[in-house]
C-alpha cells in the first residue's frame, strides 16, 4: 500500500496547524454563554453544517465504509431516518428547548421533572460522550496514523491526537468548535466525492458496471462473508439485495423490524436528546434559524449513501484480497491483519492510500484527522458543559461566569485522559466501528427517550415516574451487558441489539406510567410550560402566515420529505 509523499506530509502539517490557529482565533469566552453556546448567535447555515459535521465525523466515515464493505448497506437507514427525526424535533421539541434558555439537555429534564433526573441523565450523557463520540474519534485517528507511522506506539498517537483536539477547545469553547466544524464538513464532502470518483474510475463502468461486477462476485463466491452462513444469517445473493434497505428477519445487522422500531429509537436520542448534537441548535440566534438549520442538516444527510457507503462496496470489489500484512496492524486477538476481511475498519484508510494521488491524499488525510479533532473537540465541549452547568454550578452557585469557564476547561482536560484510556477497548467490543457506536447507544438511550417523550406529550408524567424509569431502565441495560459478558441469561443474549433497545424502551415506558399513576400529580406549572398542547400548533400557524413559503419551515419540511421518499424508494 502506497504511503505519503513529502508533499502530502507538508499539506497535512500546514492544514492541522492552520485549523488549530483558526479555531483559537474564533474563540468566544467573555461569558459562560459565549463559551458553552457560542453566544447564541449561530445562523441556519452554520447550525446545519455544524450538525452534519458533528454527525458525519471521522468515525462515521470509517464506520460507514466498513459496513459498506461488509455489504451492510442498510446502514444508510440511520442516515435518511435523520430527516424524519429532525422534522419531528423541529416541530415539537426545539421550541421548548430554545424558549427555556437551557444550556444542557439534563437541565431541561429538571425543568420538566426534578434534579434527580437531571443528575442521572447528565452522568449517563457524560459517560456516553466518552465511550462513544470521543473514544471513537480518537480510535479513527489512531488507525490512520498507525498506518502512516507503524513504528510509533498507538498510545503516543492517541495522546497526541487528544492534546491537538483540546488545543483549541479549551481556550475557544463552542464557537471555535463550530467554526472549525464548518471547514471540516466542506473538506469531508469534497474528499468523499473525490474518493468515490477515483474508486469508480479504478473499477470502470460507473454505477451499472459496479452492479454487474458485484453480481458476478456474489455468484462466483468471491465475496467472503465469514461465519454468516454457518450462523444462519442473511447473505445477499445479488447486487439488488446488497443495496436493499429492507432486509429479512435473519439479517444480523438490521432486520426489517429493526428499521421500523430500533432505528427511530436510537436516532431520536441522537438527534433530539443528545447534548453533543442538540448543543449546536441551542446556539441558534432564534427558533427559525434553529429549525432551518436542522432541516438543512437533514438534507445534507441524503447523499451519504453515494459518497460514504458506496466506496465501501467498491473496496469489496477492488481490494478484498489485497495483502495488507505488511502494515503490521494488530487484531484484538493478538494476530495481524492480512486482508480487509480480517479488519474491515481499515476499509476507508485503504481506499485513501490506494486510490488518491499525491497532494490530494495529503489534503484528504488532513481533513480526516482534522474531522477527528473536530468531533473529539465537540464532545469535549459538550461534556465539559454538562459537568460545569449540571454539577459544578449546582454545587457552587456562587461561582462567577469566568470561574465556570475555567471549570469547563479543567473538565475538558480530565475527559482527554479518560477517553484516551478507553480507546484500546473498542475493537474488543465489536469488529465494526459503526456496530460499536450503535451498540452503546442502544443500551444507554431507551430510558432517556421514554422520559422525554412522555414528559412532552403526557401531562400526567411526574418526577417520580421519570426518575424510577431511568433507574429501572438503566439497571435492565446493565443486566443485559453483564449477561452478554458472562453468559448469565442465554435467552436474552440471543436477542438482536435493536430488540434489546426496544425491550428497554418498553420497560422504561411501563415503569414511568405505573409510578406516575401511583404517585401524586405533577407540578402544574411544569406541565403548563413544558407539555405540548394543540393550541400551540394553531398559534404557530398564525405566526407563519407572515413568512414567504421558502422561510416557512413546514413547506421546507414537506419538500425535504418528498426528496427523501424518492431516494429511499429507489433503494427500498
């Protein structure tokens, strides 16, 4: 596999140093609102691109290509479903979030319920940020740099990446994070388009050529599916099945029922309740800009299948038998990777180094590493916001705005250490990076989603019901994790991870309902301020009458749904 030339190295160094300097120059930290929410001045293009960039990070790029290589093209269901969820979020949740003026999602939980739910949710979110977003971003960076510098210990690589990401997050806050994310998003899209172009050029024949060669490879048995056949799992027999978004019940990645239940559940948490994502919308200058930005992010998600998933399928045709033993890349079991079938998480880096010409390779690798830094810095900022506003400020309310900013900076340093320490465990949990990300969210999100949905749409939901549902749902999740690790309950272990997520959601909902009905009425003021009413829709209709159609988010949402239906229908 070809390495970097001198020009590539120069491009990478110049870009990384430049992005750190740019991030620091865009810092806003005169107050806690400036530091944690960018002064709430973000316009819709910035909000939308920042949402997209935070989601389509380096870990997502690597994860999508990896699953495309394993013919799990139905991973795209997570992408297009974001459109539906963001529309729902814009209609119902965002007005409450912005009106309340909260800094964090756990803070909103307190507004609707009480402090117990706030602290629990905040702690879970911080743990999730470290285990999912931050650690996964560092893991991707370590993969790429390990390929470039095989003689350097992975520990030093991870620490170096974490320090680089913290370099502008600690002094700059959210505004620095978002401003650098916009640049990262543009570069990631350009790089993904270039990679797709060169991959098709290498294969020859365009889209129809790819489908024909994929059919031939599947018919001849040249595609290695590992242990799927022995385990009775679904194996696609032709290109149409590879690109079908709806899979049969025995599909190990996403059976058809998971598309209807599990995907929206995990997606709802990620886009509507997750501090890491929602913080960008909380920084919007007003409700309209927040809504337009959310819809713009949904629009940007639609081409992902063509420029981020398809390259993985092309790698299956081009490089599945490529000898990569010379990389000396270690496997979790102590062995070494010999080809991509052994370590599919290397799919995206292999595509880069095999296909891109000198100069462009350096720029795209720089973009990938910078995107990793951007993603990690974003999670550092959101997690430090949670620690500062949900714990430090509550324990020491007398602290000044400047002191809170300093507390957030110290929290970021602590998170750097914790996330770096967790990175080596990722491959031990799952051989698919995307599978790891979804697995963690599947166990942490259902109790939270049930509390938010019942809190917004059910007036009888009270604080006791919310807190007990979070505790019971969390305990059930811990039991499932321990059961999988120590084979405590073989019956539960046989469940698909999306089925486990659905079960956790049902348990949380039932607990919340039973406890709420068994205890006192919720606080009337909280219900009045933080529960959705039909009258709100009518009032909003009157407000929107004065806007032209292209500024009315309802019309924009309908157009976006039509475009989404066309694309999804093609691959259905």
